[in-house]
């Protein structure tokens, strides 16, 4: 393979550089913890053949038109809402991504947030740090139990399926889901039932978002959805912050239209430290760490590097979003 210049937009696991260099690529890697600016990314990408980027990079139509020479773009994530896919497709640029790499890791965070929220864990831990651990309190800060409850999943795909299995196994939860298409595997393996979105929010005790961010799912958890939920329900979001409307979520929690919320994703990210959600008793927030395990991140690095290498060696992209380009 002729020596191709690959730009890595962030500090990715070393495996990415190792695989690309072994395959004969020249790797140009950003070496600072914070992402580079849009302008820096554009100017660096102009001098490279391939781009390995992630969700903090804005790969919009202006960027793509300025860098239409790129042979391939691959995303260090399963979600790719930061990339104008239809523009890349028109320009003939294949876009790769990392499906399945973080199924277990992200479902663990959803499952963990569900329990942490149900038992107010983050708030109670903060009380200790604030020196407010009084005596054992027979009636204080009581939480919820999950055994036999109903889990409602929006977007029962790869990650949602792992979350559903965990909830079924641990708590024998009944599974409802809402997807564009039905999921026969979930129906036969877990007895999951497809319902419309209104039924999903009205009948679930735990609602967990695992959908992609699209024009249809943006703000789907808004006042109207929260108003339909049970006052004892938990809202868990490990998908994208923009699928919930933050003002409506805060109001729903204040009014008691829902009981609690566990969020690994916020809108915007990073969340400001004075955000009211951070001091609410029934809310647990994490800084988008769904895929942050050694196993998942290495797999994401391997998939991205493999996409680039096999594009140059065989003209194929094994994990591709816009197959029509090839
Ligand atoms: C993804 O993969 O889309 C996560 O949000 C980051 O790993």
C-alpha cells in the first residue's frame, strides 16, 4: 500500500496507531486531551488522506466540502450524528463506525444508573462528603425496588438488547420496546413486546433510551412524554443528550411527573457544574462514559483502524455506515 496519511483527531488507544503503522500508514495524531478546534481539524485534514475522528468533531457539510479529497472517514463511536452522512455519501466518501464494540460497556452504565437512581446513590454519597451522614434514619431517603417492574426501551438494538437481558436476568422485568421495526429476537428470547411510543412511556417503570439521535428522536422525551409517564418512573439516557429536553426533564422531576433520572449523556456536553440536575436527590449524572472500558475502547480503535486498512488494501470497509458509496 502506498504510504497514506491518516489523521487521528484525538488521543485514541495506542492500538489504533500500532495497527495503522504496521499496515504502512503514516499516522498524524492530535496529542492534547482537549479536542482540536474546527479550524485546526479542517486544516490538518486538508493534508491527510484519511480521517479517524469521534463525536466531539463537527464533520458538517462545510468541513466535508473543504476536505472532499478524503478517501475515508471512520468514527470512534457507534453514534455518528456529528457527521453529515448524506453529504459524505454525495461526495463519495465512505464513513466507517464502531458497532457492537461497546454493547456490554454501555448497557452496564444504563443498568448501573438505573440502580443508582432508584437508590439515590450519588446524592447519598455526596451527603457523606458534605459531612451530613447523621444517624441511621428509618424513614429517610427511601428508594425504589426493581424486581418484576416493567422496562421500556426506546431503540431496542444492539445495546438495548444487552440492557434488556440484564434487566430480565437480574429482576425478571417485563420488557416493552418501541422501534421503527420489530425485534423478533427480543420477542422470542425475552418475551419483549412492541408498543407505540405513548404506551411505552405510560406503562414503563424504567424507560431507557438506546436510540440513535435523528430528527425523529431529537427532543422525543419532552414535556408531553414526561407528563404521560408514571410518577414512580425512572428515565435513563445513555444514548445522546439531545433525545431529552433538559428544561422539560428538570420541570418533570420538580413537579414529580417522574421519580428520577439517570443520565450518561447531557445536552450540551460537558454539563456545567451549576446545573440543577446535579443537586437533585433522585438524579445521577455521569460524563458520557458508556463506552469507557479498556475492552470497548480497544475494540473501537481496532474497528476504525481495520476500516482504514481494509479500504486501502481491499477496497472494502467492514464497519460502514454508507455502504452505497462502495
Ligand atoms: C458512541 O459510541 O456513540 C458513544 O456515545 C461513545 O462511545
